[in-house]
């Protein structure tokens, strides 16, 4: 997605990217879908004239920033927390932008693009939770019986993740 949106690699370092299982839930959004929403956010702020004035650290922490927003997105929008993913406001949670007055047009641009992304995903896959897409929780391998663990180990399920990635990339590419 970084290449599809022409996100500058020197600004958005994804080499250290990681994600956590959302707190206290067995149901959470497809991570590829969440990554697509975060990529849209990064595209919007990269193209904007937002200049952070209060950095929390002196070093460039773009990977930490992306991980923070991504994991918050998953937590806030997962089952039990009830927030519609298209209503998530990453500007509100981006610590680097804390204290800045963000133009409502940027928020609307994000919301509109995210809504299109989520709608297209739901139309294609009919579901948006990882467990529903894969048929198991990839964070809970040890909780499954031996037969299910063997199925997970086979890796065939990864094709579904690739299909989700291809769909997200195609959807984002079509809007640009």
C-alpha cells in the first residue's frame, strides 16, 4: 500500500511494524482492512500542509506512530467497543498532531475514503472480522485442537489474506 499511495519511505518506515491482538475481545477487524485505513490516513496527512509543532521525541518515530494508530484502530473498532471503523478519527489519536487545529476537510476526506474502503470490503467479503474471514483466530493457535492447529500450520489460509490485500490495494488504487 505504501507504493500504491506513493507514501515516502523516508517518512513512513514500515520495517518495524507490528500489531497486537485487541484487548479483551475474540473478534477484531481484518488487519489488512485496518492497514488500508491507516494508509489512507497517512496519504492524507502526507499531502496536507500539517506541520507538527510538538514532537514527543527528537528521533523520527514514524514506525512507532503508525503502530500506535493501527493498534488503537483495532482496539477501538473491534467487537465490544462498538465504534464503526469509518467513524474512527485517526487525527484524534495521532500524538504528533496533539494540540494542532486539524481542518475538518481533512477529517472528511479521511472519513469518505475510509467509508468507501470499508463498503467495498464488506461487499466483496460480506464480513470484516478476521475470525469470520479465516475461520479461526490467528492469535489463539494454542487454544485449538490438534486438527485445527495442523490446518493453521498448513498455511493454506494465507491465500485468503492475500486476497484481502489485493482487494484493499485495488480499491485504494482505483480511488487515486
